[in-house]
């Protein structure tokens, strides 16, 4: 049956019977052993239309995927549409708009913005697709002054559950645009988007690294600095334990650090003022704070861009208390299966417009993200147990729902959507995809 689809595609259909299956099947996160029914490498939007029409006619499901950073086992037995070839990038710096295809990564868009004095709203990794990031919420370096990535969506080219392709915006389909701003891939396959760009005339950012034994004082200074920093300054903190891997530089190999990353899209002096008490709290081993092009923002955290096996857990909180710091150090202050704990200062100004689902712009002041990097599959279970123990330990400080973009591979939208928002999402889903042909990494709860 699936071979019938091959005949109408311009791109490639890959099934379990094809030699390329082992190469195209995996997601970016290798802990997710996704088992789709087939993979369509779309050559253009028409391939997406053909795939959705075929799936709807045969009672199958379709899920879009660029790189697969946010993959879950919910995509098993679906037709996964790879959107990497949808790679157009168009920037209108006068109108402060970018139009990008569904395969475009943040690193590519930010590079296109070098020299314009503008930025998009990228997060910590330049390999994540703009579309997947924005439709999942998107927690940016610049969320505090400008809001979430979801809120920057101005228009989208979509293929709905019937296989119909069209451009939509707030004037033509405000309900569906609202759902796309944080609702993930459950409502349409997005083939292209227009996103708003934001002023960034003098970006500054980088990293400070301290010895791990100075973490109590550095994290206390971080907490105070985030309370006092202006809204255009963003500070993230880390406890990081580098493995003794030979491919790592000798300066970090097998060593542990407390690190502070900072960024601001303008007014570099404000970032320096915010960092001053943090610098004074310990011995700065590495200092990379300095001017950045737009393309440099996605490299601040130095996250890997090649596929890796990573287990995650997340939570929210509103205050960096001494008790929270003590708990973090108890569970993640020494080398263990937990590679890194991040504290991200999130809260945007109340003046920022939030046009999407409430959870896409979380009300919590901070997000905690803990990660394990797993060299062998046998460690997955133990790492997940360690992460679960940490999440339970910090649960007394939890401060509201998680944004969809922060869900773990085993998470559910029940952790993000509730009450009126969930009811509205279900109504929109019934209108645009009554057969349930389309699904995202996190299916809409029934």
C-alpha cells in the first residue's frame, strides 16, 4: 500500500525495506528509538500535500520533522515527513520580517541576519529548526524583552488534515494561528513561516566559568543579579561536569564548573553591570563575554549540533533560594550521570504581547533543565532515575506549567495545557483535522 505514495512524490520515500532506512529513521536525540511506518523526504510543499492526502485516505498518521531534536515515541507508525529540503530564507530588514522554510535551522537564519542590526528569537542550539521551535513555544535568549519564539510567528504556510495548502495569518484564521503558537504539529504541517525580527544593534554575550567548589557563592550572586537586571539582559547558570573524553579540550576534560552565560541585544554596558557581582563572587577561569554578530548568539552555550543520546528533565521555579541551591548541589554538584543542570531566567516584561497559548510564555521566573549525555544505551535507565530524583527534589519550588518546548521525551501536553486553552485547542483540532491524520511529538490530550 505505501508504495503507491512513492509514485506521486518528487522527493524520496524510504521504508523498512530500503537500504537507507537505518540512516533516515533515527531522530536527532538517539535515546528516542523512533519507529515510523515510512519516511518521506519532501522535495517541496507539494510532497507534503500528497503525503497527507494519502495518509488521510488510508487511515494513517503524518508527523513533520526537520532534525528531530524534540522527537518522542509518539511518532511510531506514522509517516514522518522530513522537511530539510524546504530551505528557503528571505529577509526584509526594513519590514523586520523573515520568511523561512520548515527545514531552516536557527543557525542559518541568524547568519542571514548578520550586519542587519536585527535578530530572531533563537534559543541555545543553532541546529533546531525555526518552525519546530516556534510552534513548540521557543524559549529564547531574547524572550525577556521580546517574548517567546511562538509569539514571533506572523504567518504560516500550512497543509491541513485534508491535504489543503494555504497561507494563514491572524486576519484569515486567527484561531489556527493561535494554536500554532505553541501547539506543536498537531494542527497542520507547517511548510513555511514568516517571523518577526527584533532590534539588536549591539549584541553582546558569552560565558563565565568558575571552579565548581565556588558554585554556592556564584549561584547566590546569579540569583540576585537576575532580580536586578533590566529586561533586555538574560542570564543563565549551569552546573556542568565534562566527561574524560579525549575529543574534549584538555582545559575542560574530566573537570567540573559552575558557569554563567549572558546575552543582551543592545546596551552592552547593562550586561556588564549585571555580571559584575557574579564575577566578584568567585575566580573567573574563562571569560568569553564580548560583542557578537547575530550568528554568534546560537553558539553561546556551545551545545552539540550532531545527533546525540540525551535524557532530559525540566521544571519551573520563581526564586533562587539558598535551599534550592543546596538541593541542586546535593543532586548535581558532583560528577554523576547528570551531565548538566541549567537555570534559565525566562520571565518577559508584562508589556510584551503574548498572542499564543499561555504556556508558550510561562509565568514562572525561571526554568530548570537537567541533562544526561549517554555514551551507551545501557545507561539510559539509570540516568532517567537520577533525573527523576532531581526533579522530585526540586518539586517544592515548582512554579507553574511547563512550556511545550521544555517537555521531556516522555512528557505530555497535560503538563502544559489546561482548562480553557485545552478546550479551545481541541475545537480547533476538530475543525482542521477531524480525522486525526496529523500528530506532533506530543499528541493533543483527549
